[in-house]
C-alpha cells in the first residue's frame, strides 16, 4: 500500500483542570479560583468549541447533598446533580410532574439522559429547553447557594434572562430545583414539534397544567407555557384563563390557542420561519389542552 500523500495535522482537545469536591465548601473553593461548575457535562465540548473555555471545571456529581430527591405533598425537590434518567425512572416524579417528565424524556438519547441533569437543562437557558415549559407550569423555583453560606430562591421565570443567560451571580452555585406536584383534580402534559423524535431541538413546544372542579368537567385553574418561540420560556397563562369556569370545549380551546399565538415572539432562522412557529403554537396548544382534558376525561363536544 502506498504512503498517503499528505498527513492531516493532529487535533487535540485543550487540557482541562478537573476538580472533584465531595462537599459544597470544597466546591466553592474551586469556584472562587475561577473554575466553572459541571454536573452532567453533556454540553462541555460544545461550550469549549464555541467559547474556548472553560479550562477549569468543578464536578459536582460527588457531592451527596446535590444527589438527593425530596418529595412531599406540597413540594418536589431535585438536587442539581441528579441525572435526568433517574427522574424519568422515578414513578413518584412521573406522578408529581408529568409535563416535566415528558420534556425530560425528549432530551437527547438514553446515553445523554444518563449523564445530563434537570438543573443543567435549566442553566443552559436554551429557549428550546425541553423541561422548561413543564417546570414553569409546575411553579419551578431555583435554589442557589453562595460561598458565604447564604442561600436564596428564585422563580424560574425570573431566573431565565435570555438565551444562555441566567440570574446566577459570580461565585454562586445552583444546588436544587423545586416544583409544585400535581394536586387532586390536576393534570399536566407537554408536547413539542420537531422533525425527529430525538436528538433534535424543538421548533416549538407547549406545556399545560389544568385543575378541574370536583365535577371533573369544569376547569378551576389553568397554566400554560410556550417554548422555543421567544428568548426565554413564555408564561402564557393569560391565554389559558379563558378556559377557567367552564368545561373544555372546542371553541374555548381554539380561543386559548389563538391567544397563545399572539403572546409568543418567535424568530425566523434556518430551521423555521416565525410565522410557521406561530402556527405550530396554535396546533400544539389545542393538542396539549385536548390531551390534558382526555387524561381527566373532561373533553366535551360542546361548541
């Protein structure tokens, strides 16, 4: 066999300094020295290729406090280092937050979900983040710790500032996200549109959470969130308010879908036009509300 006429230059990954603390105090020591926190690490190579950083990483997966899941009637708390696959397998989490679970199941592949974390999906702050609409309708709250021992809580809608931008300050670390589980008479559901079922970003996505009166038919409360049609996930509960106080009807769902399409602010890019995404929202909202009602056996044929 003849020798190749040319040899491609070697391409090496940059050298990284990885710190693996087992306590929060140790983690903050690394962060104080300019390191970047890392949990699942599924985006680290993309990050490095786009920004040329980070070169110093603090892996939080060995900190016991960040691997915990705590659940009660009023609150479901997920540690920042809990893998998404663990949540998807949890029957209690699937029951507590179906819309978040369905979004989590849409993320990447099985291998990605074994590594990726719910908190990582939040902190990436992608407008198309699959768990964000579900977390919004489930009243997601981000818990943040500082090196001085102080802690604060921020609502998801306030934590997300823009594409790739959050309210996390220098030296702070997200340690958990809490959500409100479904109560009696409540149903939630998430759906997205994309060209492939996996390994693709959503063109548009919708999550809904409805509460029904004891009659099982009349809507008592409604939350609605839109993904991938604005700089951050959009709270469209204003559009869903039309459903409250009456049974789910085709007419009411169509008005809700139309209102949601007016609220959203999609962009045109190489994947889809703004108008196409707005039309998708109309269809997805109607589908999600219909499915939510079907799960509650509360869709009527009235118009």
